[in-house]
């Protein structure tokens, strides 16, 4: 495995990293590796997982659905 040294990390950024590490019960080094993996090795979601996430988002919507006439009226509003 490679070893990397980070220099000149802004104090506020390091503090956020340190707090995140503490929250997740990890060392600062482990938290940094986790963040890098999350960024550069994203997990691929299956079609089922994506559909479940989409359904969960739809379930959070509290407004009534618009019908086709309302959508068309909004599209043409101000165009006549």
C-alpha cells in the first residue's frame, strides 16, 4: 500500500475531518481513507435499490399530483 502525507490542510477542514472521525469511531487516517474511497470508488446501486430510493422519494412528496390539463395550462401560460 502507498503512503501519502497531506500538508497544509486548513485548520477548519482538519477539524471537520477530526469530528467526523470521532463520530464514526475511526482514526483521522481511517476517516480520510473512507472519504477518498467514497469519492473515488462509489458503490454501484442495483436497479432494485434505485427503484426503492425513487419510491421513497415519491412517498415524501406531499403535494397533489397535477393532471395533464394543469401541466399544459402552466406550459402555455403567458405564451398567448
